[in-house]
């Protein structure tokens, strides 16, 4: 196998410069992707916290309604003479 001919010095430095620029661009893209991920994760966390809070409030309202209905049913049963166990 014949070895490739040697590259001229200016071609070699151009290749080195291109590699350096590409590495810098790749690192910049990695950092940008990391920022986007952290931002997305933060936004999703806020949404879920809001959703959990909303569900907790709804749960408390429903518990109040259930207690109210139980009291109402108890009063009706007392008036009718029925006792539920």
C-alpha cells in the first residue's frame, strides 16, 4: 500500500482550524441542549406543581361535599326512623 502524499503545511493548518471550529460548535450545541433541557424540566415541574395543587383543592372540595351529603342523609334517616349502619 502506498502512503498518501504529505499535506502542504497550509492545508494541515486549515484542517486543524476546521477541527477546532467544529469542536467549539459541538460544545456550544451541547451547552445549548443542556440549557433547553433544564428549562423544559423546570417548566414541566411548575406545571405539575400547579396541577397537583389544583387536584388537592378539588379533592378537598369533594370531601366537603361528601361530608355534607352524609350529614344530610343522616338527618333524613333520623326523621324517617331509619338507621344506616
